[in-house]
């Protein structure tokens, strides 16, 4: 898996947040892991992950639950966080 330095840092932080909520070992959280199918996370765990992501990256999400439903994998979340951080940097 290649990526920019920022991509790798964000990816590591996202996986650490997932571990903190679920106690799934970081090594088992693949970049393409689907939250529901592969990691078997329930709605409450996803909400906790979303809240922690919002806090960690200061994303300012009002529609957190809806956004999480549109982000089924770790890769999707990393891309979303990168996009939000870029938008904030431009604003």
C-alpha cells in the first residue's frame, strides 16, 4: 500500500480509533475492511468511531450518522477525512 505521508498518518490514526472503540487489533484492520461485513461492527460502535473521528480530526460534522452510512470501509473514511481537512485548509 503506497500513499503520501499525510495519507499514512491519517490511516494510522483512523485504525487506532477503530481499535480504541472495538479492541480489534490494528493488524487485523485492513485498508479495504468493510465495517459491517469484515469487522462485524454494529451501529453503536460505528457511531462511537464517528464521534471519535470527528473529535480527533476536528471535522465539525453535523450529520455524523448519515455520513457514516456512506463510508463503508477504512479507505472510504481516510478519503473523507482527507477531503474535509483539505476543505478546511482552503476555507
